[in-house]
């Protein structure tokens, strides 16, 4: 006999449930896929259902709550002593009457290199089981929020050691704490090992629009920006040295670059001095060989007026961290020693921003550099769990994304002309969020993923998106890159600007003839 709780029906064996929405969707949930045991006892109440599966097996409690226009179902699994993971799978495209399921659309979830909008539930949207934390690829866990066009939303608390997967129209939610990157943290209590909420409109709210519904679920599960970033960076382009000069950039390159921008009459908000301006990561000093007379860039001798952003990473080259007194500021390993991470540019220590002492130390270094050299702000790179050393421990944190959250909040202390490339529960920091690098073709991480990537970040509350590079183009030698602006331009070697496409980024100039891009 089925057990009913509001719009939810749990099958007699306790292994499946169906949630009927006010529209055509029926969300089928495959319960407790991590163990092979049917229910033994069900306890019911008008506001909850408890399902037991016998001694030595997990148990489930489902609570039904009413909030404003929402009807919310909270699924909370208690694991057994000998179970190391729990898994539920949700079928995302099942209809109540057998109608065309292709009309059911899903949005949100993990950020993907080959991002689609809405989520492609077939081959292109498939990804293997992956920890839901901030990564580069194959799936980055920014916010644990999924929205369905049929007025249904799913949210998973940050406390859950969540793994997710999409395969053939099914979303898997799995809690597992004994594998990296979650095994560095104390597991959640047995009473709330796997937990998630599903929200639908109340039965008397059948006419609510998707926008109204999302607004309500957004306010419940996500955050809104508390302010707007630097308006000048929205109105005028950022000009970066990276695509034109790369890591070999010199002081003369920057002077020539800025003079040419000024000569061509192009608007500018900031000039971004990208990677390799310092001798080493973590020495907080200009490379005197490449920049022998580093000026105050806001009014240098050539008479070009602009403000400077400098590229920084939260890493300290091993030799720059040789001072033992600094080790207390770095991410530790399980033995309490400063852990070394091997990343794409060598070996380095990672600053632990969950440590107030480390926060203050690095803030003091960057503030002193700003004041000494007249730098306006910073482009903060990294911040994802990708860059953590193996077997790491945070000074203070209950889950991996606590590092990302601490880092983003640190970057926000440097004003509103800041950009970083990660976020998790940090929408209120109101800084520019860089999207993943995109390739300049129409496959994989190509141009077709740019706008979908921006849309999913905006859905999660990260409104201030800053698309970054388009790489691997035949025209890369001309210095083409993407930066935030109201319209994209390139130019043909004269003063004539050629509009590429009306969107929020800017193509930095390559001082060669370039034909108009047509997207």
C-alpha cells in the first residue's frame, strides 16, 4: 500500500516515490539506491513520514512544510554505522499523462565546460559521478540548486558531502564523505547524512509563473548581490596585457600598449597587468628586470590616464615560503605541516583564508603593494578546490567550498573593482565573476557555451559575469581576448571600430589587420 504525504506518494516497498506537481511533471525518485533492502516500518503524520528499512540499514524521514506560495518536501536520510554512502536518483523528464517530455526544461546545477541552456538531459548533458565542489572540470559545484520549467526546485545544503551525476535524464544525488575531497573534513551527523529539499507551488498556486516561483525559491535557497561592482568597468572595457604579450610582458610593452589605446581613441576603464609581473609568486615585488622603473600608472610620464589592475594568485612559490614563520598561514596536510601543491606553474604553498592570521597577512602585503605602486585593484585568480594540495586540512571549515567562500570574501575587501573566478554562497560579495576560459570554435568548450555559462551563473545569483578569453583562434596572434563591456569590438588597423556582437565583453585590440568576427 502506498504512503501519501501531500503531493508525495511513497511506494509500498519504500524504494520509489513520486511527487506530483501542479503542472504536468511527476518527479520520480529512486530511494536508497545504495542498499538493497525494502522498507519494514512506516510511521505517518499529517506533516511527515518516517520509513525504516530494518536494523543495520539507513532510515528516511520526509517532512512537508508550507511557506508562502511554496510546498516543500525535505528528504533526510540517516545512515547506518556500516554504510559509507547514500544515493537517491531523480527522474527529470517523466510526465503525468504521457505527454511530450521534451517540453520539460531544467536549469542550474553544476557548471560544465560544454554548458547548455537549458540542461541537455541527453548525451551532451551527461557527466559521471563527481564531487559537487568548485572545480575547473568536468563539473563545478557553484550552487546546489536546480530549477524545472514545471515549477519545481531542488536544493541540497552545503553540509552534505554531495556528489552528483546526470545520465539519460536522471539526476543522482549521493552523499559520501570517505573519499577526496570530503575525507579531509568531519562527516555530517548520521541523522542528516544525505539531505535535500524539493519545492513546488501550493495547490492553490497553479497559475504562478516560473519567474514568480523562482523568485520565491531563490530567496529561500540562494543569496542576492548586496551592491553593484565598479560602474566604470561596466561602461568601458578592461584592456589586458595577456593575449598581446603573455608572460613576457615588459614595462615598454605596457607603455606602448596604453599609448596605442589612447592614440586610437578607445575608451578604457582599467589596464590589467596580467601574470608574470612579479619575479616569483609570493614575493610581492615588481620584477625589476622587466619593469626597471615601475611608475604610478594612473598618471605615468606618457600622459595616458588610467588605473591598473594586477593579476595575483593565492599561492606562494616554495622558495618564497622558506621563512618558517610564514608556514602557519598556509594550507596544512593531515600531519599539520604546510602542504605543497603542484600546479601548472610549479610547486607552491596555498594561503589558507579560513585562518584570520593568514587573511590579515596577505591583506597587508597586497595593501602595501597598492599604496607603494599606485595599483587600483586586483584580478584574483584560482580559488577553486582544484588547486588544493592532496590530503589538506583547513584552519576552519566544515566542507571543501569553505575555502572558496573565504577566498572570495577576502577578495571583496579590496573594493568593487575586483574580479575573481570562483563562487559558492558568495553572491552578496558583489565582485565580478570570471567565467571559464572558452575556445574559439563551436565544439566542446566553444563559443556556443559562453552565454549558457553566463545564464547559469546569473540563475544562481552571480549577476556580474565577466567572460574572459577566447583562445586558440587563428587571430590569437592579434591579441584577441574577451573582457567585460557593453559591446564587442575589433578593428582593422585604422581608427575604424568594427562591431562584433552586442554583449557584455570586449575584444582587446591586436595591432594588426583583422577581419570582422561574425558570430
